């Protein structure tokens, strides 16, 4: 089950969440020395939403995965989308489809309730692409990035 965490829960489990967040950041983030502080600040303020998949085992919480989301408001199109900013799994990456689908159902209901037109995501995990394709999602677009500081060297 996927549960949206409160700021108190985020603070309590930040060492676990922060590691996952760092591991699943999208390619648009780049390198910054204060990245962890920015992530924590954004999560505590609600700008970045933290979702956890976990289970209870022998009186302890065992995290299975973390999902980071945020809203993207497109002022030009007048739409709102839910961006899956990152997904991290603490267990084997080949989780069965029912685990992914259960989490996705939660995000779908949340997106509909928040009047989102689309759910969009970054991923380089083929398993997630396969699941999205099986569900009729569109995986045809590619994210293209250039590091301008590296590219300018080629042009000079």
C-alpha cells in the first residue's frame, strides 16, 4: 500500500527517505552541493510530496519503496499534471505488477481528486516502461538533456 507521509513522518524517517530521494532523482536535477537540504525543505513544505510503501515486521516499519511527486501547473495550456518525480525500491526491482499497480491506483485517485489532466514521470527502468505500456500509457516521448557547460566546449 502506498501512503502519503506527513512532515512529521518525513522528519522521523529522513535518513531512509533522503537516501532513496538521492538515488532516484530525475536527470533534470544536476549537481548541487545543497541538494539534500533542498529536498528536505521541499518535502517538509509540501512542495515535494513523499509517498512510502512499507510493511510492519516484528514491531518495526520496513520500507519497500519511496515515490516522490509534485504538481506541475502548465500556465500556457491551463492544465495541472501530477509528476512522479522519482521512484525508489528498497527491494528487488522486479516487483510483481500487482505491487506497482496498487501504488499507481493510489496515485490515480489522488491525481483525479486534485484535478490533474495527466500523470507524468521520469524513469529509466524498463520494468516500469513495460507496466505503463501494458496499461495503455504513452512512453513514446524522450527526455533530451544537454549540459550547456559541456556542450559549449564542443562549439568553441
